[in-house]
C-alpha cells in the first residue's frame, strides 16, 4: 500500500467518523425527518460516504457515539474539520448551523463556549485559513 493510499484511507476514516457523529446527532430525537435526511445526504456527498457506509451508520443497532476528546485543541480540531466540510460550498445554512451547535455541545463545549467558538469560526471560515491560524485566532 502506498503512502497516498494510507493518507486517503485515514482521511476517509475521519470523514466516516464525522458523518457517523452527525448522523447520531440527527437521530438523537428519534426518527430522521425529511429535512434531516436531506442534510445527511448532503454531508454524505461532501464526505464521499458510500451507500453501504451510509446504511451501516444509519442502522439503528449500530450507534456511533461522539467521543469527545480530553483536550481543547483536539475538540477544536474536530470542529475545524466539520467547518471545512460545511464551508466546502462557501456558505452555512440554518440547518448546518443548528447541527454544528449540537456537535460542539457533544464535543464537550459549554453553551457559551460553543456559541463563541462557532461565531468566531463562521467569521474565520468566510475567508478560509489553515488549522494553525484557526487555532491561534480562537485562542486569542
């Protein structure tokens, strides 16, 4: 296996984990409604999730918990990854904003922290920066 294959595989695994966490959030209140399904379909396309992976994630017996990291930098990295996905089309809509708020809370941010980080992140992502700059801006 080449280095490129390993990188792609690791990136896809991370994308699958993000999708699974998003799907878990969408199903937390029971059945997935049509708007949530539309949003999940959109994320699946953005993350290159296969139909088989999509079905496995959505299987009620197969729950993927959000595993919040212990340190703030790792939590910010996961949030950064999700913002990159959301801003792939250069915009964030109300459904995506609602979902990212739930995701931030699931990662272990308090309500106030989540609000502040999300507001700053939206401003930052409107311009597009790398993770080191993102981390610096959020910490200062």
